[in-house]
C-alpha cells in the first residue's frame, strides 16, 4: 500500500510481490481516501466557463431558432 501511495507502478509492485497476474496485486492494493480524492481531482475538467458563446451574437441564428420553435 505504501508503494502504491508513493506512485510506484502497480506492475512493479506485482513483480516485487511475485504475483503472476496484476489482478492478484489489485486485490491487495486498495486505494485510501486521499488517493481517491487526488484521482478525482486529476479527472475533473471545468466544463462551465464565463465566456459567452459565439453563437449567442449570431442574430440570424437566434432568429432562425426562434422561428423553428414556433413551428
């Protein structure tokens, strides 16, 4: 577990422990709460921005969409 927390590749841990398959090593390598928090933080991508979309300024497009919704 300490090796995993030190960012040692699971394949190297497998070799050190003498496991044939990495899935065996995964049984013993349980991620703690801090590791999960860090992984989620790395996976998070800011999707919402404060920028106004370019299509919002396209008067023709807005007009077309408004007419499309009336049909």
